[in-house]
């Protein structure tokens, strides 16, 4: 590998002196906002590019290869029946997929939620072998998993939300400790302090909300508390140096005395001030039309109080992101190239996309501006029902595309309308999107709630994996053929308390376009790798890459060669 250091840049502040009336008292001095420090960052760049031997053009580039690549298990061993067969999910279990390097060998593995975690290790070429069985947790449902490195050893732990079978019991978080080599110990259980229907978990969200360098967790709940207008308050458990304490948390009040009934939330630095804000999207799968309940909440992070707890203010109505809809998946890019994140969320209907419309203001424009409509609608309403949603450049032409995993909600399932194809919208040069599901041979009519996107075989082209559910499907792994266009994949090595750099912001400039990305962890029912992928089209280099780490440190590189997996190392992690 070739290691390229980039010299530190000193940023200065110029203060202009003005005229002051001597009879007036001197104005109170304002504390200047310090500039972001720009440190020497290390970019580990392989000497050799990845070469495509048999390039494919166009959007018809996917082939379904799940069983050939080992995403199956032996049914008798798992007590599921007779004979070998595909890897099936069970009801709500099996909806969640994680794509992450869980054994620290450099490739992307797969973890599936069943009655416990199922781990499939990647051989580096996109072929999978199931790891040793992992101890199941206590009785109850486990809807989602996340892979997060809690102890700084680059081996991510598995964390899942847990609801006991008893409706009166407290929900919690299960933690499996990664021992390396595809083995885990545990689980240990952390109580959420929430019981009954109002504490019914739907997802987990990770980010550093108190600025101490480690990852805190937001416990997302999806059902209302009986007798109230909403769910429990939003609860964030603070990481106190390697783990979560039942007694160290903050409750966020979204509306009067309650929170948002939600399936998806994310931490995001929406205003670029260096701290993590929290967007909690309202919605539940049984709602076909908006009920008389609060909408979404967007909690602005205003720093810490005297006890070191983060101060959050819900200003969703002020910034244009309060409207209620049935949100079930989220991702962000900068569609309109103004330097601010735009947010897309799946819905009962086409995705809702909130485009920045000024300083701390967003306006919905999924259909009207971006053209995200369905060519072959299932019903007049809804035309589609989206769950997982990812924004990825599937053909490396330099523009992010929109991918959606689809499945019925409770209302349509009760009506017997079960067939909802997965969808793919392809970016056009004018900034709009075209439904190319049929051309890409992409959609199936099975229930796909969980979806992950990752470059599983290391060829620089994004593959897509859908979960299997209700014994009526196999996993759908769509391998993406390589082409002549160029690309860059970025891997990140953060400091010990956040080795995956969750919360970092990445700006990649190529030509007249700058791709803005934040590094997320779990988003609803799926976690894609903590990497950033960008297509460059015909360009053989990226003009500039700026990584703003969660602690505010910046690393910068220029003229970065394409067709490589490049590792960006935080200054505090050098010499790892």
C-alpha cells in the first residue's frame, strides 16, 4: 500500500475593528466560534487499481446468486424440518440484515436476525460460510440487530432490541461480545426502563450525542402508550466508556408528554455545527392514512446541560419536517448540491424526500421535484409500500440511485394484497429519476422489509441483498456486474471509542459535483457497511476528499486515484 500524508492547514481568523461611541458602554464580547482544525490525515491508497475483466453497460446488470454464494443453512441442524434448504426468516424475525466486516478481515460479512443472530462470513470474493451458532437471548422477540464496536478492538459487537413475551415486562437491548473469528459471548441484557405496548421496540440508533467520543444509543419505539396521544418519550442511553448504564439516559419530549410512534430514526448533523441531531420519523406499518397523532420530530442538539446531558429541542415544524407519514427507512445525500443533507424516507406510497430549501429548512419533493413515481403501481393507492431504502450509485455514473425493499403493511396484508415489488429508480442527468425496475430485472413480489447494499465481492460495484420472510422466499442477493465507469470506496479507521467513524461527514468532489455523505449505523431494519462508495463516471480521480470526523478533526486529500478501496485513518488511530 502507498500511504499519502497530507500536510496540516492552519486556519486563521481575521477580526475587524469598528468605530465605538465613547459614551456608550463597550459591547459584550462574543466568544468566536473556533474554526475546524485540519490535521494531517492518512489516506492508505493501494498502488494497483481494481480492473474489470468483462465490463457490462446499462442498468440491466444484476444477477440473483444467493444460494450459489452460500446464503443457506441446513434445516435439520436448526430444527426447522427435513432436508437442506434456503435460509428462511420467521415472521418479524428475519426482517433485519447487517452488512459489516465483523471479523476484521477486510471484507463485508452478513448477519441475519432469526431467533438469535446468524452470521455468514465472506471469503473476500462474495461467497459466504455460516459461522458457529451464537447463543440465543432470553425468550421474546428480536426485531433488529446492529454491529457496533464498543471496545475499540475493531471487532464489532452485536446489539439487538429485545421485547419479552410478557406485555408487561420491560424491553431492553441485548449485547453479544465479539471474540473474533466469527465467535461471540453473551448476550448481556440492558433494560430500557420502558414496559408495556408503549415500550415496544422497533429499532436502535447510534451516535455520539454528548461529544465524549463514544457511541450513545437511541431506543426507537413503535406503539402508543394506552390512554395517551403518543408513545414513551424518546430515550437515549449514554455510553459511559465502553457500555450502557441503565441509569444514565436522557428522555426527550417530542409533543407535550410523549414521543413519536416510530419505526425509524437517525442521528445526523443537519446544520453542520459538529454535533449530532436526531430525526425521529413518525409512522407504523398498520397505518394506511394519517391518524390524529403527532408527526415526526427533529431534535436539534443544543449542547450539554450542567449535568453533562445533551439538550435537545424539537423544531421539526420550524424546519419543515414535521408532517406525518408512514416512514420505515431513511437515507440521505445532497440531491440539490447546496452543501446540506437531503433526506429520503420510504412510505406507504413512493418515498418522501425532504430537500434543503435554505438555512435549516427543508421541503418535500420526492415526486414533484425528483420524479419518484411508480411505472407499474400495485394499487391506485398506495402505488407501492416501501420499507428499507438506500441511496447508492448502482452503475457508477456519478449520480446516486434510489433502491427500495417493498412489503405490505398490516392493512394491505389484512386485505390480502401481498405482492409489492422491490423498486429501483435510476438518476437522470437533469436531476430527476426514472423507474427502471423492469429494465434492471430487479423487482420480486415477495415481502422484503430488510435490505442492505454493499460491495460484497470487492469489484467496486454495489450489490443488493434482501431478507427472506414468512417461509415464502429465499434471500435475494443481487450481484452487480462491473463496468468501464470509475469508482472509489472509502473505509474509515476512527479513534478507539468509535473505530467505525459513525457520525463522520464525507465530501467527495469530482468535476462540478460534490457527493456529501454521513456515516450511519443501523437505519430501521438494516445496517449497511460503515463505508462510503461513490461513482465517478469517466473520471479517473476524485479532485478532493474531505473527511470531517465526529470530533471535528478534518482529513483532506487531493487527486485521489479511482478504482480502489482507500482507508482513511483518524490521527488518533494512527499506529493501530
